[in-house]
C-alpha cells in the first residue's frame, strides 16, 4: 500500500492509529477549507470520524455492489436461463404440482422386483437367517 498517495507529506511516517486520529486535512487532496466544510456539514473532525460516517459506508457499499452487478445483456440472459434451469430441476416449487398431492408413484409391493428396487428390497428378500426350506425351493425354482 502506497501511503504517500493517500496522505499529505507530514503524515507519511505516522502509524495508522495516528493517521486515523489526524484531522481531515491529513488526507491528500483535502484542504483545511474542505475539512472545515466537512465538519460543518457532517460534524466530523478526524479521518476516523469520516470513515465511521454512515453516508461514507453506504456510498462505499453501493459502489462495491455496482462493480459486481451484471450489466451486459448477455450476462442478464445467462442469469435468467440459469434461473429457469433451477426451476425446471426443482418442479416441486411449482404450486400446481404441490397442490396436486401426487409426490411419488409406486407399484404394489407384491409386484416389486427386489433385486432392482432397493427401496423395497428389505421387504422382499429372503435372508439366510429367516429362510425356510420352502422359501429356498421357491427362489431356486425347484
């Protein structure tokens, strides 16, 4: 950071704390007359008081946000396409879908193929611990 570009010559070797406590005229480009006008207009006397002024904070925030804002027509179009893609990905946010009450279509449990339907696999698979001779014979086709 080049401090020489920000403060008058007499403040170049000062600490940041000293510069913050310095009068507004310590800032490069702010004359004593300008400092008096700022004091009368906003009641600020030091560099720190100017930095703490809400108007300065707000102006800085708006400038930062404006620099980050998409401005070209192409950027805006891409943003809208992305919004539409997200909406298509999550159709449950569509009020018509939500109101219909249909959230999932299932087949009857007796028709589920346990080897492909993992949701119902536990209900239909025969384990070695619970298998009876007739279950094993049915599975093997004997």
